[in-house]
């Protein structure tokens, strides 16, 4: 456990912050959500009242100060109404990823001791129903949608809990606001369970001050004028990045949160909502980059050449204006022309109002980041962990280095351990892991939080993340290789969707690739390949040779020990539902190896057999 210095702020807690925002922005839109095909909106006063009514219902239902209350739901207005109500009632919210199974949810519920669970709909309720015997302490389920529950697992709607038809009285409002006034900056706001890329999830304890300081620093960095617009929310609120930057910071700055219907309708919702900003993980930008180049590939020679010329001029322009900070002169005029002819049309596909993205959760490839800036949709890449609330660094409009995660935010301090691990100290660092003193002790070194990431810090203070410490591959020849940058480069290939590199304690690297199916099907038509299904297609000799050629191209100019010697092409993408990705689209390396162990081992076994047949030589 660490005792970090705290910073004086105008808010003691997130509910106190909301109160101040309601005073300033009462009639302005706060939250929008889609219902029956149309977006409905709550202004700040309406949202605050709904939160107070939820707090009233929770106290009536027997929730006591310090009780943990879980939220098992995808993004929607009910999520943040429930969260703010839990806090106002002096509870501690425990988010559960909507993609979790019943057993995964049961672990979080039992470890946190939650007795009340908010769910989005019957689907999540049925997950709990299936593990009812594992969660005997659960007394009440509150749903954001109406359906009939079972007697042995009572369920009420949020409207019923809030007694929505009974307006909150002045006495009730005073009573709950008195509770809010007692919240201390050091009180716990939430316990967030890590997504578990390795091992059992740990419950990260974050205080009100942790979350307030992160929202405050984010608004100061972005500028209050940039927080007044509409933020489209689709990254899970269970993930601390969306919760801090796309929820707390937006409400602090007087912004408007619009919830996407689901992750599969983000593109459609962007056109409807016309957001000014979005929080995302790199997977969205990878798909944007890939889709734009796929469309350009289908254009005629003249338009293709114009696009490539525009990108080259744009690269020079971005470097001169935003990296070097120099006047752009005639170059600026050329960029303006290409912007009108090319880039403005691209931006219209994103609603036409987008000013910027914020990216976190995983490394964003430098080439993709540069491209987003070139087309006029700058991505501010930052860095943080659940344990740091999360953001501790961020690139800015005129303080940006592609490939870096930016400079420190707020009072964050950094240093590198002898092995290159990034260590952090600051008032955004967690209190510790819930009911796990050993893990808490192991996470700190002389009050410095150990991130588990290998990093570099340049002379200007920009921080560059190399890779996860535990994910560094050490080959049988003793060479250290960071797989993430290589995987990110592989994903830039037009035929590759996702990549996983393996080779720890092995003589060479191998890769598992998932194909860009649209491009692969297009290739099959060009080559007149007959196939029965995707499994048959990826096994085709011509397709295998295609990927062999792509790997050869990738290997060019790499040292021998860093080249990929063999590969596997899967017939489907990695996914969180399939178990290969976390809910925030990070590779679950241990799970991937276990799932495809036979295929991986077969690649290495082939060489071992060949060496045996040749008397020990290849």
C-alpha cells in the first residue's frame, strides 16, 4: 500500500463534482440514449435527480454505508445513473464486464461481497440465475429493463427501485445530499477487477480522490472548451478509461455523453450523434485505417494517386506544424487544398464534427496514429492502468510524439527500474488490491507502483512503452524480443486482421494470424479459388502461399532472430467471446497458447522430427 500526496481540488468526490456541474449546466444535455429508434436525452438536473432517486431506493432496500454493489451491464444511461446512485448512498460500485460469463461474474460478486446487483437485461440476469447456488449472499437484482424473474433470485426494475412515479421530496433530497457531504476524498469509490490477461483477477481499490484527480487533470489537459461537446460512449464503462475520461471528465467539463447502441453499431451511431470526441482502444483506429485503404484500393488510378499524394503532403504538414512547431507557409496552403478535396470527405463519414480521439488500453501503431492526424482526426495517445485511475500520461495537440504515450499528467512522477520497468508515484495511484495484501505489497517498491511495463523516457520527457515485462520473449538463443510492436506492424498488412507471436524459450518465432476476410475473399475471387467455407479457404495452397509471401515481406530488414519462421492462419478473428481477447481487445496470451497449443507445438515438432531424420542437422 502506498500513501501518495494529495492535491487540493474544488471537489471532495465524484457526486460532489456532479452537484457543482448541475449548478452550472442544469438545463444542458448530459446523457443521451437510444430507445425505440430515437435518441432521448436527460439534462444535468434530470440526471442528478435520477441518481438521487436511485440512492433513495438503495437505502430503502437496506444498502448500508460501505456496501459493495455490482453493475453487470453494457454501456447505457442506467449504468451511470446506478453508479452515481450507489455513490450518493455511500456505497462502493463494482463493475462487471457485460461479456463475462456467469462464473466469472460470480467470482467478482463473491470476492467483493456484493449483495445487490444491477443488470442491463434478462441475458445478464440469466447468467446469474445459472450460478445462483454460487452467489447465495445476493439479495436483490435490479434490472434496467422489465422482465419476470424467478422467486429464488428476486428482480426489480430500476424504475421500481427508484420509485420513479414518486418525485423526490425536499426532505429526501436533503437527506441524500447530507450523505454526499460526508464523503471523504479517501473513501473508496469503486473496486475494479482487472480483466485477467494472466491469473485470477485482482480487485483494484480506487478512492474518490483517485478518480476526481484523474477527471480534473484530463479536463485541464484537454481544455474546458473541448469538453463541452458530445462524447460517443462505446468502450465498456467497466473499463476505467471510459469511466474516467468518457464519463467523469465529460460531466465535470459540462459535456454530453451519448451512448452507442452496441459495439457493432458504432459507425451507424457516429453518423446519428455527430460526436465531437470519442475515447477508444487502438482496435477502432486499426479498423478505420484498414477500411479507408480498402476503399481507396477500389478507386480508379487518378483518385488513388490523389489520395496518396494527399497523405504525403499531410505527413509533412503534421510534422512541421505539430511536431516541430514551425510555420507551415505554402505547405499549409497545399494541405488546405488536399483537405478540401480528400480528407474532409473522409471526416464526414464520422459525422463531420469530430475534433479528436483519446486512445489508451494498448499501444497504438505509430503509422496508424500519424495517418489519423493527417486526415484531421488527431488521436491523443495516453497511458495508464486500472491501478492508476487510469491516465498518467497523454499526448497533446502541440506536445505530441508519435510512438510515445506522451508526457506526465498532473503530479505523476516516473522513474525506470534497473531492468527498464516503469515505476509511478502520484495521487492517482490506487489504495491497493481488495482483500489481497500480498499482491498489494508486491505491486510497490519503496512507495513506487510497479507497472509491469518496460519503458524508455527521452530527453524531452516523452515516455515510450516497449512492451509488458511478462510478455517479453526470451528465445532459446537468449535474445529478448518485444512481441507487441511486431504484432502491431503485422496488423498493418491488408490481409491480416490480428496477430499473436510466440517464441519464449524457443529456437525461433512463430505467428498466429487471423485474416482480413473481406480482402481474403476478394483475393479468392481474383485467383478463382473454389472453397466450401472459411476453414477450407485458409487451408488452400494459394492462400497459404499468399501469407507466406506477406511474412517474407514483413521479415525484410529484420535481424534473423526477430524474423517469423512459421505461421498459422485461423479461419476466424480473435474475440472476447472466443476467449482470446480481454473486453478491451488486448491479447490474452496464456489463453491463446492454451487454445492453440497443439497447432503451435506441431510447428516446432516438425523441425525436431526433421533434425532427427537428418542426424541432428536441419
